[in-house]
C-alpha cells in the first residue's frame, strides 16, 4: 500500500524549475549520465516490477519469505550477482561455490583464452593446483570447443 501511495505519475511535476536543465536522478546505478529519470534498482522499483509481472513472488516478499532481490532473480527479472575479493585464491573459492561445475570449467577456459600468449604459464599453474581428474575435465572441455 505504501508503494502505491508514494508512486507518482510519470513525467516531471508541474512547476519544476529544473526541467529544462537537469532532473533529479533517484537511483544512480543505471542511466546516471542521462537526463531522463531511470527506473533504477531500488527496493521500491523491484516491488513494482514484481507486482506487475509476478504477483506470487510479490506476495512472498510482502510476507517476508523472500527479499526483493531474491524474488527478482527467481522471476528472471534480475541476474544473480556475487562479489569476489581481489585475491586469486579467495575469488576462485567464491566462484567455485557459486557456479555449477560445467559453468566453472567454462569460466576457467574463458579466463585462459584471455591470455593466449601466456598458455605455458597458465598450464604450469594448473599442474600446481589441480589434480589429474580436474586437469582431464579441463582438457576434455577445451577439446570440445
């Protein structure tokens, strides 16, 4: 109900003196350099999208069973994101837990292909940190490309 009360009509309000020069940007993650008002990634924007596109998940959010972000991901309206540390071991651990095995292998292959001139160094590092079974999976995947 709060969302519906605070929701205003589209467009600039009357008597807005800044309409010709600039407009207030509410959520600056997307479209921060554009003049038009963005839809943004706020909790309220997520609730509005869920109310319109997936009422069942909207109800679960209102009941406290899901967060807005989790519901948006389940509804396919947002892509799941993770934050990783700028430390190879910690980043690898986080990504290994996050990705399915096949996707993780694809990620490794893509990272390898980003450094084509360093393949020997990458291969040597693989031998240091992976066992034979893991190396075979990566070789099989690379052969399938």
